[in-house]
C-alpha cells in the first residue's frame, strides 16, 4: 500500500509519497529538508486536525485518509498530548 500526504508549512504545500512501512519520522526528516529547516532550530511536529501525531508509527497504523493534509509546526511538547 502506498499513498500520498500533503504537508503545509508557512502557507507552502508539498506532496510526499509514502509506503505503508514508512514512519512519520522519516516523512518529517524529508519535510525539514524540503522546507529548508533544521532540527536544531527546535522541535517540530506534524499535526493532523490540530493534534500532534506520534512520529514513531508507520502510516499503516495511523489510519490517516489518502491525501491527508498535515501541518508542520514548531512546537513545545510540554503541555500537548500526542495521539
């Protein structure tokens, strides 16, 4: 199973292709490169419907719809619950 996901950051959208075994952390790393960001600037999270997603799960386990729109955001995880 493969699919696509759209990631938005600062009103820019990029479409990413993934396989079922691809983790969200791999997509985050690729998104940081394509948006010209770096991890040392701060912790980044991928949000779906304004809720942060756990980066360790594969797409197969996340149950996201095909073509889901995720938002890349710099976050402080101190008060947020991760899905």
